[in-house]
């Protein structure tokens, strides 16, 4: 059986990045939960920081170059996606949105996705729900119920959340993504030329 | 192999002088460029069609009709003719008129157009782009091939007993290309009819271009027009050439950096590495373009965009001279040397198409104006009838 592909999109702009840390943990939780189900998974990480120039270039020229083309290809063939952005000015980071803007509109249609965000304080906690979730609903992604927001304090040993500490939330989100991924046929990359109707059909349409 | 230039007719401020030509100056510059290309010995001049500033060429057949009278050898073409927003009846008439006026020294390239507002301005819906391209082109072909057409479809009023005039020259319609960058449906359309396919690669890595061209080639063979490697392929490209590479880079960079199409995006270094844009010496252009066939097979037409981004007319004319003297003869010889004998060297000329139609029995032995089926038979028909009577 071929391994499932989990693609991690990390919109963190600093290095090291807490966004990348959260993204990696979500990916690990997903891979572990898949392993428990007997499903092997391999992880591809897309660091938007490395693609920043190419993303902006594509907004101006309309074509993807270099690593951006590879990232788009990986997402189009993903069985599951972990998407995490830092919070900038009450929403997802501009680079994260620009990356989404240059995706083909059907790239994530039906793809299981877990959403995450990082920010300085817990006051931004709902950004996953009021900003990220509508964006991915528009893309037609199959977003799992648990979104994970990590504030700076969440990274402390005990965290600030007594009810549902960060590791719990990460584990639960990973479980949910794994459940969706395991329950589906492996993604088949649909190429530009795979679904072209014959010209007789086009004429008759 | 043919080599030509195509213009989008953009009115752009020259960033080195701050000067902007007006529409009249730009249209006249396009005419001068085409006449110069003819005199210099390039094979093709093609004009775009646009209906929004900053582009001036809204009326290709007016421009090409004038050029037909002013030039001697160059093939006059389009890049592209909007098959979606133009009425196919008008296209049939206008391009048949151009074919007659130019003595068959023309062809044309269909495209859908990618400027959203142009569709509603002409009463069309961009979401219907592909269905419009398919229905309109199917009608256009019938109007050229059949003397009297009854037709109804989704996108225009029905026709009853309609004859498009003038009839195509010698009874053979113009050769048609289909241009598309991303839509395999259009490559499929070109293959279905056995028409030419041009991939305007100017913003795309050659790998993408090769995939699209090879898809067209496979489908061309599928539809029985010949082998895949015999299909008629064209590529777009763009160059800026000076004697030395450094001189070319220094002179072109200010234009590249602020050009509406690629300014403020990728660096010229990145863009020249990843797309067919070649800035450098004639030998560098020869090396780059002389290698494209390795990815797309032997192709019949290479078009260069050279008069954009605010480059002054004098510079554009110098580019034409360098292309014609130092680049095209070498590339043409190289292409001819490696071309398999049974792969067409060039797109079919009008004379070749007439000969082929005659050989296939699709034309009367002596070409006559076709009967219009309204006023009765032509004199030639009557002669044939008289001959038949005599034999009997």
C-alpha cells in the first residue's frame, strides 16, 4: 500500500518559528494516529518564508516558479493538510493569504485539513474560527472540527489552559485529521490533461 | 521554419525618457515595424486584438489589409483573433476579405481573450469562454467551407440560407492556428480540425509548454491528420539583442524592471532563466531558441515579441535587423538540417492548401467562383454540362 501524503504549510516568518513548531506537532500527531490505524504517512513541509518572493512574483506574473510550483504540486496530491499561520493584525498573515490566493481554486477541494494559528496572547484564540475556517470553507476543504490556537503562554510547561492544554488539543486535532485521511481512498493527482473531454463531447455539449 | 514578430500593441511610457506615444503614433509605429520586418526578410507579422487601453490594435483586418498592399512577402497574421467575443459571421467575412486582398498571404490565430470586461462589452459571458470558442469556430468553418449555411446555436441568432462573402480565395479557407497557454480543450480543438497550435510561452517554463504541445501532437494523430511529429506547432518568445550580452542587459533592464507585464516581479535574472525571454548576444539567442526543438519536436513557426514595454521605435527596428541578419538565417538552417524529410518545414501556404484540396478532389479542376445557389449556376457549370452532353 502506498504511503499517504501529509503536507504541512507553515506561514511562520521568523526563524525559529513557533508556527513551525505547532505545525510539526500537528503533523506528528497525525502521523502517529495514522500509524495506530496501520496507515503509513510521509510528511512534506512547505515553509512559506522560503517561498515569499515566488509567491509575490506569481501574484504579478501569473505563473509559479521554483519551489512554489513544487509546493502547489505537493498540495494538489495531498491526502491531508496541516495549515498553520501566525496571527498578524487580528487575522492570518498576509503571506499566508497570498499563498492561498495563488493556489488553483480547486487544489484543496475535498482535502482533509487541520487548521492552526499562533499568536502572542490568548485573546486571539478565535482567529482560527473567524478567519481561517471561512477561508478554507471557500476553498471547499474538508476541515476537521478542532482548530488549534497556541498563544505564547501555551508553550510553558503547564500552559495556561487548565481545561484543554495544548498537547491535548494537538492530539485531538491529529486524531481527527488521521480519521479523515484513513477513511478515504488515497488522493490521486488529477493532471491538467487527465480530464479533457474529447472534442466530439465538447462539440455536443 | 518560419520566424516572425508579434505585437500586442501596448502604449507604454518609455521609462528612460518618460515619454508616452499617443495612439496614432503607436498604430503608425506598428505599421512601420511590419513593413520593416517584410523588407528585412522575416516571415510573419502578427497583430494582437484588444479592446481596452493601453492597447491600440482593435481592428486587425484594417491594419493587415493596409499592410497587404504595402508589403511583398511577409505572412500577415493575428495574435490572437478573439473567437469568443467576435461574431463568427463577421470573422468569416473580414478574414475572407483579407485573404482575397492579400492573395492568400495571411493566416490567423484564434484565442479566447483573458480580459474579463471585454466579454460583457460585447454581450458575452467569460464563464462561457470555452463553449463560445467551440461553437463560434465550428460556425466560422462552415461559413468558409459551405456556400449556403443554415445554422442555429446557443450564442448568436440563427442563420437561414446565409452566404458569407467574399468566398474564400480559390475555394480554400485561410489556415487557422489556435493559441492557448493553459487550456487543453483548445489544444484538443486544434487537433480535432488538424489546425495549427501555437503556445505563447513567454511567461512559462519550457517544461509546461512542452506538455501542452505534446498533448496537441498526440491528439492530432488521434484524429487522423498525420503523425504526431507532423502536427503544425508554433511557439511565442521574446528577446532583446545587442552585439554584446552586457550591452543588451544594461539597455533592456530599465524597460524590464517597470514593464506592465513583468515589472516589479521576478528579477530579470530569474525571468530569463525560467522563461524563453533571452537578453544577450545573437549567439545566445541562437543557442537558446535552437534548443527548444529538443523539448517540443520540430516546429514550424517561432514568433518573437520585441516591440513592447515602451521600447522606442528606433530600437525595435534595430532588433528586427539583428534578428533578420544574425539570428534567423542560422536558426532556419539548423532547423532545416535536423528536420525529418516527412515533417512539414513550414505551416501550409495558401498555394499548398489549394494543391492539396485539388488533389483530394475537393475543388473543381479549374477553380471558379463557387455558385452562390441563389442566382443559379455559374458559367463554368454550364460549360461542364455542355461537355457532358457532347460526350454522350
